[in-house]
């Protein structure tokens, strides 16, 4: 009696094997959570980057107040950096020199952070030095919007040295900081983006403390 051997299985066609693998991969991706991207209210995909020493994540949706805050605060910070850098070879007071160094250390990274936000939001960057078109930051009488110095004030500060520079720097930086604090408080009230509001809170806290220090410098000098 002849033994009956089981029939050998024929291998699946290659295209069926590939199709099965594709379906399996799709199921795995779905199980890992996800098809849909989280989007901001402006319709751009939101990707959360890890915060580094000088950069914060955008942390979610944003609104016009957040964009306006970054666009105005970047040139405002830049002018503070320009003022602080003058102290290196003009200041004679040690407290003024230290404060200028702290301003550079804090506001340089904040500028980079806010520029990264505007890029991720698809919003225009302020031009170097002058800010957004049509924004009157400083006027000839020294009463510019948000505490920005006029060009005449910057020229006088650059020409001063020693104690005269220290006094002018302290007085002008008080006005400059008060403008930044007012802008940051508006962002806290009207902004939507978590990271932008956190930065605004840090500006209010840090620059309010520096205003107190600067007032003691003015009184002392």
C-alpha cells in the first residue's frame, strides 16, 4: 500500500508577501498612536522640540498677541543688548558693568528663542535694528513707544564715558525695562501660547528686579 504524502505548500507570490507586510506595518503605526497631526489655530503642524539651555518649545497653539509680542520684543531686546555692550569700555561703576553683563546673558538667548517661535509660526521676522515696518519705537524727544531709545539718546549714550555714562545708562535702562515689562504684562493677559506667556512672566520678574537695582545706582551716583 502506497503511503500518501502531504502536498507541499506553494510559496505565496512575492507581491502578496509585500502587501501583507505593508498592512502589518500600517497596523503597527496605528497602534503607536497616530494618524492625525496636532495643529495650531493658524493651521500649521505643531512639532514639539526639546527645550535647550537657550530655547523653549512653542508648547501649543498661538494667537495674534503672541506673534505681536515676539515681533516687538525682539528689537526691544536688541536695543538693550546694544546699550549693554557699550558698558564694556565706557562704564566706570562695577554694579553697572555687572548688570550690563546680566542683560547680555539673558536677552541674547531670548532673542534666539523668539525668532525660532516666529519661524515655526510662519510669521514675519522683525528686521535687524528697526523692528517691524511702521513701528515707531523711538522719537526725537525721547518718549518713544515701549521705552525704546531714540537715535539721539543712543548717540549721547555712546559718546558718554565714566560716571556720565553710568548715570545715563541707568536712567535710560530703567525706562527701557519699564517698556518691556508693560509689553510682557500685555502678553500675559492676551496671549495664548504657553511658552510665550512663561517668557513674558520671566521678563516681568527679572526686569522688575533690575529696575530696583538701577534705581539704587541712580540714587548713589
